[in-house]
């Protein structure tokens, strides 16, 4: 009887253990459109290590793994669960199997259940059957039962879908959200291949306004405002922009706070990865009909002015021809005008000065071309009128702006009256060419003479050059040996220098704190903590992430409170680099926490 009771209790224990240790895989949707983002998560109701996610080769992974932890108390007993989630999208149609994930729990490898996702072509009739999925498989974590694309999305808005080559196009990237926007983790804007781009200056803080879209009021923030000028004709595609948004949303988890329960539950920060749709613009070539000779590609609306510094001059003196272009359009891309100067003038490439800005009305300003001219012979000369032309996109025709004709009177200078000086003086470029074909031009610089019978062969410098390579070779071997000896202790040296490097970064962060440069302050605090932990624990850059850092510190017996404080400070610094409003902590507290963290970790590792 006792033996039977013992066996029964043993099997009950095994059943409880198997139920207690469980890794569950869930998907927010079982049927999705190709390219539609959804969430998969893996929940563990106890602690574990060496988590291995299933292969996701047939999906685009927008974010993850994002970790969340929940704790609950029932009848005085505490239970804890950890969830790792990914935001993904199917690449192609069909039924796609997601294999099981695995994790090590106290030396035992356990696996999750596998999942099957049915992907259909975007816009097909299968979309109406999405609501018939098996709801028992849905994730109770953030955004599990929500259509992310309806609650938060980004758009690329263009001022026109058809434009001329070189015509100004306005591109605006906006984010639309029903959640409270907290900040951004990563933003990737398009490269604008095929365009010359000019960004409009904007405030670091994004201004959020309300906008009604199809009867729904969204909070809208403008991320970027850019002016584009096409560099080639044809259809050009603007690639999608991608962004990871941190938002504050209502939590699906049951809160233990009586006040949060009264107001409908608690709130939590969630990260969503979204991207806009690609946009195609048709670029028309400029018309060939009535195109002026010497057209330099200017498109927009311009005025034109030319000015000569003086029209009476002596030979070998310099004058300036200044051409000023003012207006709105692709002014930065306008090339200098080709001017036919008299052959007896020595000319140089123009000095270009720009004063171009990007404002709310587009790219505008002025561009000045300063031509330096030196007459070499006396006489009366003429510079023909410069006809500057541009294409007016509003009138859809070419406009020609003429300039006056310049007459220049050149008299003989004092050097021309001196035969000796005249013989040494540079003339026009044609004169120099003739001298090169007949007699070398006389050198006016000092000539270096060498004593007769003095040769390099057999000299001290010659023998030194023969011996020096041998000394250099042995010196190289000596240096390589020293480097090898130093590399043996590279790990220990790196660990010793970790605290010193962290102190230098903290001193620099304190300077940015005093100057109220918050962006650089958070960057230095982030680098100080990451660099210190990486050097102190000898973690390679490729493996330097929060999960690996946490495992290393736990293995070195650093207390969990210090580890959690370190991860929180790193998250705050990372959020603040993109949106200072995402961090509620006082900036002085963050600095003091960083100093205390390095001290605590140093003491914990040395104990």
C-alpha cells in the first residue's frame, strides 16, 4: 500500500512539473495578407536560458525579439511569465509553417508548439475571412488582437505624381497613430535614388496635430519634409520608409492596482515596426522645341544680373565679371555659363558663392559666379551679351534673360614700357604654347648647382640606403614580437582600462549636461555604460546586447536590482536620442544613476 501511494505521488509530482514548465507559441493572426505585419510571441511561465527562435526565413522581421515580463500574486503565491515577441510579415503566398522554439530550463530542453500561417495575396477575397481565425491561439501580450495597420501607419505624401526633369517636388513623411506617441527606436528614410534632395530645416521635437482620415481622427506627426529634383526622366520609385515607434497603449494584462482597474486597466509601452508604401513619380523630359542654345538645365523662376568691375584697365591688371542668379528652383544644380572671352584675355574658372535655403515655399536663394579676367595686350575689346535661359514649369516654356554688352578699353601698363620686364612677363596662353614648340621659357628661379665629380654612387647616403632596409627588417620583427606579447594580455588590459574609459565618457557627458546639450549627453551616457560593460566582461561587439549583458552579469553574481537599473538606464538613453519627451526621468538623475551603476558593478565584480 505504501509503495503504491509513493508511485502515485511521484507521478503527480511529474505532472505538476510538466505543467509548470511550459513554452507556448502564439500568433496574433493565422491568416494574413502578404506584406501585412502581425505579431508572434513565445511565453514561458518560468525562468530559462539559451532561447532559440524558429527559422523565420520566409518572413520579413520588422522588430524583435521584444521582451516583456509579468508577475501575479494569487493566495499569497507569486507566479511569473516572460514573453518574447516579434513583428513579422509574410514574403509570399501559401501556408507557411513556423517550427517550434526551444529553451533550456534547469538542464532540460523544452520546445514550444509549432504554428501554421496562411498568407494570401493582398486585396484578395480571403481578407474577409480573417475574423474567422481560431481565437484560442491569440496572444494576450501587446497588440495581439489588434489590426496594427489601422491603429498606426506611416505615409509618403508627394506634391505631384508627374513633373518635368529638374522641377521641384515636395515630399512629406507623416506618421498616423491612435496611440499616444512616445518616441522612436529606429527610422530609415528612402535614399531618393534618381533625385537631388534638399531637406527643410525642422525642429527636433515632432509637432503632433489631429487629422481626420476616412472618418477616424488620428494624431499626425510630420517626420520629414524634403524637396526633390529629378536627375533623369522616366518613372522613378521612392522606396518605402521604415520606422519603429514606441507608443503608450492600454494593456491587455489584468492590473493589481485598484485605481487602474477602476479606469479600465493599466497602460504599457509597446514597439511597432511599420513602413510606408512605395511611391512612383513620372518624370517628363524637357521639351526640345525652342530650347535655347547654351541652356544649362535651370528649371524654376529666376532673375539674372551681370556686372563688370571696371571697363578701363591697364595690361596685366585684373578685372572681375560677376554673374548673379536669383530665384526659386534647382538653383544649386545650375552650372556656370560658358562665356566667349577675347583670345588676348587670360581667364580662370569662376569662383562660385551660394546663398540657398529650403523654406516653406521651396528651395530659393542666389548663386554668384565671379570670373577673374586679365588682359595681356592693349586695345579695345568686347564681351558679347550673356543670354541666360531657364524652363518655366508654370508657363511650360523657355525664358531667355539677356545681359548688356561690355566694352573694355585696355591701355599699355608700366611693365610693357620696360623691355627687360616685358621679356620675363607671361603673355597670353597662345604665346606660351609657341614658346613650348620652339625654345624653353627662361627660368627665373634659383638654380641648384652640383660640384663636379660629386656623385650619389659611392657616397655616404648611398651606403646608408644599402644598410637601412636590413635594420628596418629586424626592427619590424622586434615590433611584431612585442605586439604578440601584448596581445596575450589583451583581455586583462581591456578590463583594466574599462573603468578609465567610462570615466572619460562621463566627464564629457557632464560637460554636455552643463551646456544643456541633451542629445549628445544621452549618447555619451549610453556609450559609457555599454563600453564599460563590454570591456569589463570581454564581450565582443557582435554579441553586445542587453540579453547577453544580463546573462554575463548574473554569471558574475551581480545583484538583479543593479542589472535591472542598468537595462532601464540604457533604454532611457536610447529613447532620448530620438525623442527626449519619451524619457520622464530627470536628466541629472540619469547621470547620477550612471555613475552609481559603474561603481556598483565594479564592486560586484571585484567582490
